[in-house]
C-alpha cells in the first residue's frame, strides 16, 4: 500500500518494475490539454493553480457521474501522448510519478530516469472498475477544460503496476525478453 499523501522521492525510488501497488490518498489528474496549458503558463512565468510537488498525476478524463457515483468511468489515457511533456512536468513542477496505460517512449523514459521518478500503469479497458477506487473528486484547476480539467481524486486501494522505475527500467522492454527466455525452456511436443 502506498500513502500518496506522504509519498517521497525515496519511496518512489524503492519501487521495482512489475511491482503491484495499491494507491491510497490524493492524486491529481491531467491529460493533453492540461499539460499544454501548464507548459504555456510555465513559459510565461505564471503560477500554476495547483502544487504538483511530490504528487502523482493520473492521465484520465473522467466521465460525468451518474446517480450516486463520485465520478463516471475513469480509465487511464494512453501515456505516450504525454511523453513530450514528461521532462517539463518532472523538472519544473516537482511531480514524482505518473499513472496511465501503455508504454512510454525513450524521451519519457530518459526524463523519468534523470529525475528518479516512476511511471505506473493502471488497467486499461476497466474504466468502471477503476472509478470504484475513487472516493472523492473535485476540480482544482482549469475547470473550463471540462473532462480535461485538473481534478484531485482521493483513491482507496487503486491497483497499479510499476511500468518504469526510477532507474529507467521499463517492463515493456524487459518483459518480452523474460517471457521469450521462459518460453524457450518449455518443451514442445511434436505430434
């Protein structure tokens, strides 16, 4: 279990590729439009609406809630779309980890390694199930962006997997090699 409200860079550095974590506490959200606006604001020397220091950002655009839901389906967005913003977010905002789906490209992995950060994968295709881990949700920045606004979610036991650790090791690079080695040791019966 990871307490997001007391998360430190040292704790992030202890995570290993493939490790399953349960996130608890407050995290921020943001996608393409929010990242672009953050980039523009930083370039102009403007203050951001929220402090990202030692925080995690979840790449998501939550759907409006129905009935008693806190949020509607809130599945992860493909992280590669944020690769071009990764170094800026890590170096200029104090962000220490990101949650999304799919692999990260070399530009993002280098930024993660250089900043001793991490990238975590949420389960893609299970937006409804992920939304059940979200206990509260409020807009904390860029409300005019609608579902692309920055939200603060309070989560309880949100499952994620360490996909890129603080040394830049990516399960998307190591995993296929490990499985290929394992499969190569399986005897094949020829009929």
